[in-house]
């Protein structure tokens, strides 16, 4: 399977965005060249330190609306820390995070809670409640955040379980599921509130290459069906090549380069080249 080519207008915007998104320049902002809603998320000069550990060191990145973006980086580079900044579970020491143009660190608690409802998140292991059936896990956000009837909830839950190929597994307990099925159940749960932005934190972790490929295919299919802005965090280059429309490479707390898939795969940046090729020789050494 090859990556999809964005439609021509998107491709043109990506080209123009590319000129602005090189090392340390950050996402293109406040220009007339891209519409105000082009970026679903913008991180501007984000710094985050824990004790003496400088994790994010002036991170700049834009996540385009409506596309599948892959954020790629080796383990321990701050990918999960970055995700937590996008939903206000962590706040930057310096810099800003904007979701649909609104500054997350400046939100009131009420605004933050509202904003989080626009996100669907698939955590590494699916993060299911062990004492609830798959059905109840997927129904949970609907029972928590809506006043839908049980009939309406049933329709949504069975629809999303069908989307992820778990229609027959609704009464199973999480402990009765394989790792891949748990992730798919987590994916179904992430979708039930019809989120504008769906984030996947290392969806491929713990899966073999075949199941990783199947999960990527599922992500692509569900995105094609429901739309939305998808952010897939991974260290798996094969996944990135397979489903990305936009790629951002994270290394040592900042974005080395970001851009449309084709532009990134043809990048002249030696680090990005080495990383996307998975090559052992290059500027990226063992550290
Ligand atoms: N809440 C926290 N307190 C202190 N250190 C943290 C916290 N969260 C993450 N870190 C540190 O930040 C670094 C990046 O972690 P993380 O974002 O989980 O990496 P990854 O790219 O593998 O997801 C690690 O050194 C980790 O120990
Ligand atoms: Mg992580």
C-alpha cells in the first residue's frame, strides 16, 4: 500500500507550508497564505523541563486539519510529553500550544474540559477498564458526557465496534482480548464522541509487523470514512511511510523537519534521510 496523495489544493498548501516549516522556524502563522483553519494544532517554541531533564527544547510544529500526521521520533524523545501538552495534561514552561487557534495554557478549567471532548485518544495499551466489558468500555464516554438514551448509545457503540472489526466481541472482557483487539477497542472508544482530533500514542507498540500493518490499514480506513485530524505518534518508520499524509520528525525535544509525506521522503536533511531510511550510518548515532 502506498500513501495517499493529497488533493491538488492541499498539495499546494503543503508546498507553501513547507517553505515555512524548516528547522526552528515553526509552523506558518498569521499569514495570508494559508486559511486560518489550516492548522488544527500549533506548537510555538514549546519548552518543558522536568528537574534537570530538558525534554522539549523549543518545539515548533503545526498539525494540518483533516489529515493523518505522523509524529516520528526515537523512544524517550518526548512524544508522549508532547501529546500531554496538546490536551492540557501538561503545560509548557515557555511557549504556547494552540488548538484550533485557542491557547491551551490560557484556558480556564471549563474551557479545558470542553476542549478535551474534541479529542479522541488511543493510549498505548488501549487503556480499557479491566472490570468492564468491551461494550461498556466503548459506551463509557457517551454515558459520561452525553444524555443519549441506552438505545442511542447502543447504536453508536455497535457502529464503532463494527468499524474496528469487533462487532462480535462486545460482551468480552478486556482480559479475553488479544493485544491487537484491545487497541481496536480503545480505538472504537476514542471515536464515540465524534472527535475532531484523534491521537494515537504508539498504536503499534507490542504488535508484530503484520498486526501493525493491519492496524495502520484500519486507521486509514476509519479516517477515510469519518474524517478528522489524526495524529499518530510512533517510532515505527514503516507505519509512517504507510499511512502518513504529513510527517513531523522529533529529535531531542524539537522538530527537525515537518512537511507533506512526499516532501519528507525526499528530504535533503541528512538526519531526516537517515531516520526515514532507518539507516545505521548518518548523523543520528547511538546515544
Ligand atoms: N511527568 C514526568 N515527570 C518527569 N519526567 C517525565 C515525565 N513524563 C516524561 N518524563 C521524561 O521525559 C522524557 C520523554 O518521555 P516520553 O515523552 O514518555 O518519551 P517517548 O518519546 O518515548 O514517548 C523521558 O526522559 C521521561 O523520563
Ligand atoms: Mg511514549
